[in-house]
C-alpha cells in the first residue's frame, strides 16, 4: 500500500494543490533535519508553489521553527497571496538584479528553481543570462548555503529507446541552446561548489506531470480533440509532481561538494503509443498517430533515486485516470504545451 493514500479522483484545483503538496514520510524526515531557514528562488514557476507548500506543511509537523520563504518576480499577485495563505513568506525580487539578490536573507538551505525555456528561440542572450549567468550569481551569493538546484534531463543526448536511459555518470550531450544553457547552469553550480565547498545537489528532472500541464495532459488532450499524436519521440519518462516535490526535499540529505547529481523521474520508460492507447480506452476515442518511432529518445534512468527514495506514490495508470477525469470535467489548465515531441532542442 502507498505511504500516502491517494484519491481515486481529484475534483478541483484546491484538492489538486493539496495532494501535490502532501509531504511523504521521506520528505518529513528530510525537513526535520534542516537547520535554519529554507529559501526557494523562482518559486513562481510550475512546481514552486506546491513544493513550497509541501515544505511548509512538513515543517509544521516536524520542524516548527523552519521558515519557508519564496522569492520570485510574482507577475501574478494572486500567487503571492496564495503562498502567504499557506504560511509561506514571500519576497518580490528580480533575481538578475545584483542589489536585489544581495538583499535576500542568508538562508541556510536554498532551492534554486529559476530558469527559462519556452519562448526562448530568438532571445538566446536572455536564455543564457537566466540559465547560466544567474546560477553563477546565486551560487556565489549563497556559497554558505546547502543548495538543491533544478537542472533538466535535456542535458543528456538522445539514447536508444530500449537502453533504459542514461544514468547520472553517463556523458551529457545537450541538443539545442536551451539544453546547452542548462548544462551551463550545472557547470556554474559545480564550479562554485568546488571553490567554496558548498554542499549541492543538481536535479535532472524529466518530466513532472499533473493535471494542468505536462506530457500526459498533452497526449490526453490531443486524443480528446481528435488531434494526431506525433510518434517520432516515441518514449518518455514521467513522474507525478507531488512525488517530484517530495524527492526534491529529500535531495537535501545527499548534498555534497562536488555536487551530487540526481535524475528525478519515474522508474519506467513509457511508449508514447501505449500511453495514447490507455487514454483512448478511458476516453472512448481511437487515438490518431502520425509518423513512426525514431530509434532513440530523450530519456533518463532514475535507478539511483529509486534506491535512495523508494518508488513514487502515484502510478502512471493512476495519473492517467486523474487526467482523463480532469479533461472530462473541463478542468483548468495552464495552456502551455510541453513540446516534448520536438527533436531539435528549440523551445
């Protein structure tokens, strides 16, 4: 039985945010060991709010003195209000501004989530500023902190579909400037970690999903709307965002210098064709396909995380059930396709 009982259906965004932020026993144990404050930089992104809330909920149970602070531009004021209603302190901040970065509190623990991906084609200088220059500024500014920094599985090359995906020790081979800039992010954290002996973990995430966005929603929506599923990128990894949140907090336990690298994703390499067929069965619609599977795909091997943290709570079948129901009730989405099917590295 799962450590965290999960519902058969999730009916609205309040329930969704609640379950995405419910701390696992492993997350609670990790939070109980944190000394000082926890600062999340770039908390306004897709994962940030529920990760911050999970940390706060865990702290309320096992580490009441821990302050959880989220910093972001907060282009949507309602998000700032929502975080505060959950007990997360907030700071409005342009992280690229050195003076603003210097004014941030000297938190003993920091999650770095800032970055840029979609809409970056044609604006490569800003892409590199956000994904490589900013991490250098942050790594130097928070050299005395324990840092968990988000990277991406995109730093790996395409690998054979049946290979199981690359593990952390395998060579990188980023395709396109987004992936290259993210490898630059890793190199900056590695450099400053080694220079200042800063304990750090680099998370190569690939891909977190929930009902409002993600690879599985993309596939389900296409089937519901009668749009063909591209098959060139024929295999993917996914993990429920709530599980990714919990494993992120557990990554504080493995921080080291030089940084520990962690692939965070689900345990299985999933055929896109099979995923589409499972959605089709539940939606009562025959999937349409275009093209054929290429011999390789963008994959990650999560064996290390599986050994350290155990299996995710949410199975792929359960997530598909949730997303099918969400589509059927016309639940709100971020309306941001992942473009997982792209093979050029352009976003």
